[in-house]
């Protein structure tokens, strides 16, 4: 289910932490990855690396650290300046964003130089942005997946149009079997997304584009995200199926992880290729594709979307998928752990066991960590229920 973007969301600002605090912390004791630290968000520079204190399960530990250039180290005089001393510490979410960005940078460094690029095929009359706007982001995403050991067996293709007969004719020549265009948009054979242009733009069925209707900047942002979103879905499916070609049926991983997976990957790829560049969270919120970081529980929680259900029922519940997966990536194994979870589930059909193996934390402990992260009082947290079983569809 697509959601109509909301208007007027403010972009999330990223704050920096004062280096005077970093130096003061590093002067007391040696810091190394995995050792105990005192406070989430605390940072320290040691041996050319900036370490951040993160929560792992129920304990606080220093993360693996990110290399910093010698030029970024402050002078003793600078570390004592009033402006440095008054710098604000990062919020828990800002720390998570910085960790995800560091992991994404490492992920991109392994990108493949040769790969099969994506194709967007649109009905005659669609303006040029339909076929070109998403190209940089989808190809960057493909190169990154391929370079990090995830191969798509078939060429990733998007087919969009106004006319049902044209969509069917075009799709049937590219797909591996029956294409049902009764659905406004669908992914077939794990490599082709096909459907109506209005739907990918979160529009109305009466909206037509074959007459040359020009897209607005907001619609172009939505188009970039949605096309890249579904290319990411193709890789998520392929990770689950391994060397087998996707046949249109699968046992579903929890909907919140599945959707958060593709939301995060596509946001990272689009924000990386946009000019001027923004952080992936800034892009999503300023483009009205995502709600701001939640400060309260949504009407439905992550626990409500452990089956295939994607009836989000509101922008808050749709957005929490992104922030939940973002937290997993930052604190529990990075982007590789997401793919590892899907691979393990594809072999075992046991998502709670696959979850713990991939992320190093149980489903139950992660939900506790999630509520802590949001600042939800224990008395206000929903009761923990047994894990929902996998559902074949």
C-alpha cells in the first residue's frame, strides 16, 4: 500500500559535538571497540578514530569507530574555547544517523564498477523525467548491492503507463509469466515492477501523463524514491531466494523489516545522488516521504506488523518502519546484517531465530531497546506478545 505524502514536514537538522569534550574523554582512559562506556552518544578520539558509545542489547559499548583526518583534531587552544565548550551533544537519533552514514560510506566503497543498469520504460507521451530522474540513484544502489556480494539474476526493469492494454503488452514481453495489471503497481518475477504512473506518484487514478504533463519537483522526488524503493525490493527478494529465480510467492519476513529495509536503502541512494546533497533523513522528511522522528507510540507498533500485513493505517506507522530498521543497522551489524537476516530467513522460514542470528539481539530485547530509544515510559509500552508466524503468500 502506498501512502499519500503529508505536507509541511520540517527537515531534521544534524548537530555536531564539540571536540573539547572528545579530548577530555580520551585523556582519561584508552578506548577500544567493544569495551564498556558510560553514556549513549558519548564520543572519544583515539589513534585516529572517533568512537561513539552505543547501546548493544542491555549494555553500553564503544562502537568500531570512524577514521578522522589529523586536520579535524582540535588544537589545545581550540578545545578550551567557549564556543567549543558550549556545543550541544548529539541526540540518540543523531548518533544513529551518523552511524548509518558511516556504514553506508563503507558499503559504497565496495561498489561494483560493472553491473547491469536499471531500465525505466514509459508509455509514449510521458515527459523525459519519468525515464531519467531515478537513473543515478537506482544505478548507484545496484552497484553497491553488487559490490557487496548481492547479485540480481535478472535485469531490473520498471514499466509505467496510463493505458492498461499498453502496460499488459509491454509487461508480458519482459516478465516471466502472467502480469496482473488489476493491481495499480506490482513487482513480478523479482525483477520487473509494472503498473500505472499515477500510483507510483501517490496520485489519483484520474491523473494521466501520456499527454506530456510536466512533473513538479515534489513529484520528481517521489518518483526517484519509489523507483529506487522497488529496485531495492528486487534485491531483498533475491537475497531471500539466493540462486533461485523468484516465482511470485514467498514466506514473508515481518512487514516492518521488509518495508524499512527498502525505505532505508532507497533513501540512502537517492540522497547520495541528489544535488545539493542532503542526509538521507533530510531528504525523506523534506520531500514529505517520511514523518519526523517519532516522540510517541504510533496507533500501531512494530509488533503489529510482524506478518505480511502492510495496511499501515497512517503516516506514523509507515514511518516507524524506517526508524526501526535504521536503529537495527546502526547498533546491530550494519547494512550487511539486514541482508544476512533475509538470507537466513530464506533458508529457515524462522524469522525470530534468523533475527537473533543476524542482529545479535533477540526480537524481545530489540523491542525493549526500541521503546527505550523513543523514550516511552515502561507503563505506556504495549505488552509483548508471541512472535507472529511466517505467512505464505
